[in-house]
C-alpha cells in the first residue's frame, strides 16, 4: 500500500485515512464503523481499517501504564503512514491525541512517534468539519433529537459545534438541546465499575434531562456514553431511542436503537 494519497477530483489528492474503529464499536455496534466509513468516503477520503487492538484507555485510566504502553506501541505501528487517523469516539481519539504523549513522556525514542500520531488523530465529526471542510451531509431523519456532549470529546478535543453543524443539515431533523448537555453521563469507563453508586446518580440526572426535552431520540459521539444512557433509559422504561450520531449523519438508521432487547 502506498502512503501517498491517490488522485481525487480535479487533480486533488484524496487523503488516506486509517479508521480507528474502537473496541466497543467492533464488539457491540459495528454499524457505527460502517457509518463512519460512508461519511469519510463521501467527504473524499480513502478509508482503510488496519489490523488494530484496544487504544489502551481502560488500562491507562486504571493506572496500568505497562499495559497501556504495550497497546499504544501496537497502535502507533498499525497506523504509521496514514495521512490521518480518525475515530468515531472522543475518548479513544483523546487517548491517542492527548494521553499517548503522556505515556511516552520519559522515552526519547517513542515520544516523537507519539506526538506524530497525535498530530494526525481526529474525532470523526471534528475531522469532517475542521479538516475536510464538510458543511452538510446527504441524509434524512424525521423527528426531534437531543445531543449529549461526551466528556473526552468536549474537554480534550473541543468537539461541540461540529456535530451540531452537521446535524443542522440533516433533512427532517430538529435538535432540541437538553439542560446540562455538557455534564458527564456517569460512565467514565472503569469509573462506572469502581464508583457504581456515584455513576448511577449521575446517569439518573442525565436521563431526567434527556426525558425533559421531549425528544424521542438521543444522540452522542461515544458508544460508551450511549450504552450507559441507553441502559438507564431502558431500565426506567423510557421509550427513547439511543443512537450514535454517525448513524444519523450517514443516513444509516436501519439498525435498531442501542440497547433494544434482542435486536441491537
């Protein structure tokens, strides 16, 4: 495979993008990965999915720097040579972009490699808007939605306006902002396991804010957050569909909503 972008329309070069699928998408919601591929290809990118493993975020957050480092080395090697690395997840993209340089801070051999990868890494909606200049998508979704800003995407990568800009171009869609859309859903990866009572209280407040909007659909850009909120809404018997924003932007909503028993 050549590391050089292939010729595109009007002689422009098509950027070669390595898609970091993420563990949760691969194991729990592959439709998000397919939606990401469609959006990137529609934006004029050549998309490839190299053999990959976990970004190391759970280990890093749990203090297991040895395992996090081993996984980070594998990711850096797997995504060498791509023009960009794109992930449909603010938390995984944030790990590559923000935390890999921390992992290798004392290693003069690996630190430059970590910084180089970080410079090429982007969250999906941020990449589409800020790098590729996408202002609209060709999709339709009938109804109102509300949007949750995931912590890592918002705070580490400054992802907020980008998904909203793209959603504004979806025919038939109305965005209803919830109270405290930028407040944590309570997931936090291993935090939800270690501090389950606190996590439960946080997601309870989030679920109330989602329901208060009256929107029948909840969107976000991180599958961990979505699964956490979908679980709470389902346990409470709330008929609110939960989806990854990429599925709506790509017009790929045939898959049942996240957490719908026996279907998705």
